[in-house]
C-alpha cells in the first residue's frame, strides 16, 4: 500500500509527518535538529529513504544532514560513527563547507555583487536554502545557497563544489539581495534533458543552463518589475518561486514579487497570468501532479503586509494554466488569519486524487486530498514553517 | 589534557555529553585547542570558526576563568588553569535573540 511522508522544515527544527495512502491519520515525529532552522529537506527520487536536510543557525552556521532510513536517523555525511572510525578516512568535516570557487581555471568568477546601497559587496556564504537531489543518482544533489550560487555534491553530501559558471555569467555584479537575502531558492532539473537546468535567485531573476551547468544565461524577458530602475531589465527581478510539471519541461510557472507569470518556451519569454487573483503577490507556486495546466498559488496582500488579503487564507487554483483563478477556502480559516506561506512551503503528492500540502508561518500544515477542494490541518502548532516537501511512497 | 565545554547544540552535533577532553601537543592556545577539537570531532568544522578564514564566528564566544577571551589573539597562550585542565575552556553561543 502506498504511503505519504511530508518533510517539514521549520524555524526550530524538522518534523516528519507520515500517513498511509488514505491520508486521513497523520503521525507527527518529534523534532529533529531541535532549535535549528531547517530551510529545506528533500528525498532522492531514486531512493526515497535517502533524505537530505539543510540545518542552519545564526550562531553555528551551516550543517548538511543526511538520512538513509527515511528520516529516522541522521548523520552529517562523512561523519557517521562508522566513517569516523575508518583509518584511511573519506573526506571528513567537509560536508558543511561551501566555499565559492575563485580559481582562474574554472572561469572568471565574480567576487562582488550589488549591495543595498548600490556599492559592490563581496559574496559571503550564509546558508543553504534549497536542496535538489538528482533524479537518477542518490549521491548527486544540487544546493542553492545565500549569497546566491549553485553547489553540487556527487558523493552523497560529503563535499560540495560550486558550479561557478552561474556567478561567472556577466550579470553577477548586478544581482542584489532582496529583503530575505540574496538567495538561490529554486532549482528545477529538466527530466527530459539532463543538460538543462533552471534556477531562480532573489533578486536577480531566473537563469537557464543548456550544458549541464557550465554556462548560464538570464531568462527574464517579459518580466516587469517596478521596483528596479529599468522594469524590464535583463536581471534584478525578485523571482519568488518557479514550478514545472515533469511532462512539460518547457512550460514554467512563476510567482514573482508581484505577478504570476508563465513561459512555454523554457523561459525565453514570459507572460503574465495573474488576471483575477485578489493579489498577485505571493511566494509559493506549484503544479498538480497529473494535470499540467492546473496550478496553485497563495495570494498575499502586499510586499510589506505578508498575510492573506482580508485575513482569509485562500489557495487559488487555475485549471487553465493561469488567468482563470478560483478561490479554494473549504477548511481554511476565513477570518482573522494573518499567517504567511513561504516560497518552499508548498508541495504535492502523486496519488489520485492529487494531494496538495502547504505550511504557514503560524505552524500549521494544511493538506487537501482532493486537489484543493477541501482542506484540513494535519498538524497545527509547529514553529514557523519554512519548507514542505512530500514523498509518495509505494 | 584540556577540558572544553561546548554549547548544547554542538554537543548534540558531536554526539557528546558533558565536557570534551582534548590532548594538545605544544602550547595551549585558542587555535591549538580548536584544531584538536575539530580533529576529534570533524562535524564541528565550520561551526565555531569559519571554514576558510578560521576566524571565530561572530555569535560564538570563548570564556575561561571568568574572562571573555573572544577578542584575544588565537595564538595567545591560554591561562595555566586551562592548560592544566583544572578549569574548562567554554565555547558559548552568544545571547542574541532566537
């Protein structure tokens, strides 16, 4: 029988929620990494029991954790008790090391980006925002970090190396931090073309590689952002999240700082599909597992009022790939609700009907087992939720 | 033998209870103590000092014998009572909200 595992990263630890395929009763784990910020956890598509977690703290920095048993036990890769006893020793203490590539051999990496005051500022590693495991190798994972850069491990997280071509593209000095920092938060791997990847940075925009990550170029044509001097600039856009249905990797959906956008040519051109949303500001966006034209957003009132319009928590669904949106409210609080839903805090399962899940800064994780028609909190008093990922287990 | 008391989160990460005991070759300094700590507990690399610059992370403090040694040179000799193990070297997570 199938089952569901929901990986919830919060401001004060990680929680794992599990249910059988009925999705009616949920077991909530005790906190893992209690007291630490868990920006993201994600399982390997090849081996669902292999889960990677980004554990971070303002005091003690970045830790990468890995579980090989579905989240029951965790180790910093390369530092398990067994490996520490090994006399020859694999790389030790490197799993937390994210060092920007400044070597001449690998390109021309920029060492500065634009700071809040318009001056140039050196890149400084702060944390890992997003972990994206490879679709075909459990030891290969991409990491999107702040200050924005893309790293990769090919040894199960024991060591990480930057793909410097992204920062080395000639737009790097024009990137700038948004209010949440200059983070690379979205990594989409094209399931049909292993050479193609998409990433998004706040506030730089979206980028694509067609050569496995060696070279990158911005894909922001059609975006319009009033908060930068040239609203149609090549870079500088505050992209909040991009989603893709695996059957149509040339079609991407974007929730931008303002505006919900869509491309059907792999980012070469975007068009707005916000239409009748009560606000086109928001953070997450996701796609139905079986209907590539059914998408979900959570409108937020404004860039300074990070809560739902009118105090009503509503998911909006479009079955037409945008433009025609319907409010989904059943089971969600419709008054006095002032939580936020962060960019990595929405996910879908692949059961039928499709399950939709999202977490709030108020500590609730809501789930719908009927593609959004009805919702229930499956846990409601966690610390502020930073990320939600769902694994459908067979 | 040097005694080091880590903050709770780092004890959890290193999978230790209570104090850590380290054998140091040569003079006992912040650098030699932290080098020994990271050698024995590699998962702590980067948590107390930056991986590359080896500078103390800004919200980590070093206390010993009732003194804040955080701004001392990493190569200054630690007090004798630390070097002899009669007092612990304290690694502290600063009070900074959270």
